[in-house]
C-alpha cells in the first residue's frame, strides 16, 4: 500500500518502505513507476528476511560502510539491498522473475 507522508520520509529522500507500507514524500510521486518499483523491491526483500532481520542487517551494513567510507551517501548507495533496488528499479517486470534472496549477490 502506498501512502503519502512528508513527515515519515527522511529529509533528502523521496520514499521509504516500512513493511507493509511504501511512504512517499508527496502525492505526485505515486505516478513515478520507477520509484514505486524500487520501493516494492524493498518490500520483497523485507518479506524474504521476515521484516525485523531485514532492518537489523540493513542498519549494520550501513554502519559498517559508513565507518569505512566516511560518507553518508556513498555508504547508503553501497548497501546490498539498495544496490539491488537501484540496479533493477527500471525493470518493471523484475519482481516477477526475481530469484529468492537475490540481494545476496550484491554483497
């Protein structure tokens, strides 16, 4: 389910997925198929990892990358979950053929 909330989405971002919802910063973004697909990829990742472990793994990976890279944006873009979502967001049929646990190939 896609919801609109400028308060839940962190500054500097246009969307965030918190299972089972996709939050977008404004209503116009709802028609952005690539953005919505990116967030749906995150929904699938969260579901595969039974939600809570996804957030733990995501945060730990981000913190490790932040320590190593010392750059917030670079660390964020190097998270395996984000790499999968960014590389496949333009393929609107990706989720139909996506292998189970495919984010592991981005580690």
